[in-house]
C-alpha cells in the first residue's frame, strides 16, 4: 500500500521487458516534463537496470546509476556491472551522493572526478543538474590532461617556447603535386631520374598552417593522409609551447596503426576509425596505452560537435568555470583557438568555415584532390 501511486505521480505504462523505454511512454513523459537527467536503481543490475541505462545513454539523457541502490544475483555479477558497464554509460554514485546532488550539493568525489563539467559553487538544484553533461569524450579529455601532470611540481617556465622554431631543422622540403602542365612536367622529370642536371624548384610557398604560431590552442583536423601536415605542426611545437589537439578520421587500419604511435606529443588525440576491418580490443588498448588517444570505431555524430566538446571541456578544465557551450566562452578566450584542416573533403571544409564564422574561432585549411 505504501508503494501505491499517488495522485501527483507520473505513471509509466506498457513495460513488458527489461528495458524501461521499449514499448512504454517513458521517453514521452520525461521530455514532457523537461527532464534530462535520470537516476537508476532497482534490480536486476545486469538486466533491467543495465538495459535501461544503455538506452537512456543512447537517447542523450544524463544517467546516474546507483552503486548501492541496485541488486544482483551474486557479488561477482554486481561488481562487474558497477566497475565496468556503469562507467561506460553512466555516472556511478552512491545513494547518499545522488541524494546530495539532488539537494544541490556536488559531492567532493564527484566534483574532483568530473571537474571539467561542474561549476565551482553549486547554485540551485536546476543549475547543478544541468551541469551533468558527461560523455565518454568529456571524461577522456579530462583524463588526458590529468595524465600530463606528474607528482612533482611543474615549472611555470616552458623552455620549448623560448626556442627559435625556424632554426631548429636545417632542412628543405619540396612537395610536388601534379595540378597543371608545368607541374606534371616537373613531376615526370623528377620521377624519370634521367636528367644529370640539378633540378631547382623555387619557393618556399607559404602554407596556411603557418598561422599556427599566432595561436596558443590548436585543433588539428584531418582526414586520411591529411594527418601528415598535422604531425608536422605537432613536431614543430614541442612540449607545451602550444596546446595541440587532434581530430582525425581514417578508414585505413594500416595508416591508423602506423601513425597512432607518432602522436605521443599531442595533448589530446581523437580518432574516428571507419574501416571495414574492425580493431580488436587488444589492438585498441595497445594503441591508446598512453592515455591521450581516444579511438571510436564509427563515424562521429558531428565533427563540429566533437570540436565543441573538445574546446568547452578544455576551457572548463583550465579556467575552473563550467561552459555548457562555446557561445558561453568569452570571445577573448576563443581568439586563442585555431582550427587547421587538411584533407580532401570540401563538405568538411565548408562545414568548419560556417562553424568558424558562427563561433568566432579562426579556421584555415589545405585541400588536396588526390
């Protein structure tokens, strides 16, 4: 009798399986009441709770899963769910922590673990719950930057920034692409190797990537072999002389396995692998072992969305203030960021040009048609 619905309760109808969303009006009711965060408890942990958790996560809800408010048939099954599945699709909390969160106080453990998404001071209940916008990508970005912080005190003087970048390497690079009659002729002459004379190519030709020196935060966008100029920028600005982040999409497993180990000097690397040949869990763990490389074996829902998450999470982490979107980041701070794209997609170029104009973040690009 104590559990009978009250007049003010919302009743969900149509549940006949494990998942509370399938065949029910749950999503409709949540959206009608403007609810974006749900707290899951009950049993069985690895059946109904997990099924509902996964669907809620896929539908874009912020999910809190109770570690001591669920039950299973054995301690081993309960432990497996809490220590593995929970962390993938929800924010694990105890009942006490969730209760404090609802009352408007962020528990210290949660605040420290997800510092990129909480405000320093809790306001009202609504603002605290709205700040629960966590995804695997958010967590990865925070952990990637945290992995750079050693136990010893870090010097505030960056020796890399004092080095003369343009005199580091006594080399000349020549890139020849057959894009017209004269370049085809030069290309053919060089490939034939029949001439005994010296071959001179006048230059250098300034790359759009040259603007990188004017910005402190770089987002290197690449598709396919466009990763190579991104690596050039990463190698040019060693250590922390610039903050270097990479978003790369590739469908070639050999290219992924070759270039991934070369990204160790990049602060955050986000890779979308779209090849037909799936990577094994062991391969993914090996490639991401340095803690600063994120691999998703599917296309991103939105590349601009990925960049938005990257910028807002990073700014939140380093300023100690929560930014729910790029629009909330001060314009002065946005001017420190620059996006550089190299690839063959005019669609992606146009997409980021529009994104750049809308969000007031600098954007440069190099396109190739081969």
